C-alpha cells in the first residue's frame, strides 16, 4: 500500500482536509498549509483549536480573517447572565413550581379522604 503523499504526488492531486472549530472552518488544500498546520499542532498540542479561534497571528497565517464576534439571533450580541441573575431566575421558577405543586397536592388529598 503506497502512502497518501506518493499517490497525490503521482496523480498531481493536493489533499483537501476541512477542520471545523467553533463557527469557522479551515481548509488545508495544499501540502505547505498542511505541513504548517501539522507543525503548529505538534507545538500547541490540544490547545490548537482555541488558538485558531483566538490568536490573531495564527488566524493571519492561515488567512482566516478577523475573529468573529459573538453574535446571536438577528446580529444582537450575546450577553451572558451573571451568576446572581441566573440564581434569581431559577429561584423564581422554583417558587412558582412549588406553589403549583402545593395546590395540586391539596386537591388530591381532598379527593382521597
């Protein structure tokens, strides 16, 4: 079985590998880009995907353009709720659930007797 690079050199086909990370995709369509990516993966290790998303220099090397902003539906920026806000929303939902369950329990106990 011949290696992939021998087959591609003989048939003059360059490898095309798509790497998806976040909302972006990197296409390795030449041997030079593939070699650069492999070398950076060796150096960066498992942190390569986060570097592709955040690092402006690496994004420039692979011509990924500027880093995308966190936009939600209709282009509105996503804003993460603070821990206190999440806690208050969950507490209000829990209280409403408790009240409705309590009302249902009162009805069931009246029927059983």
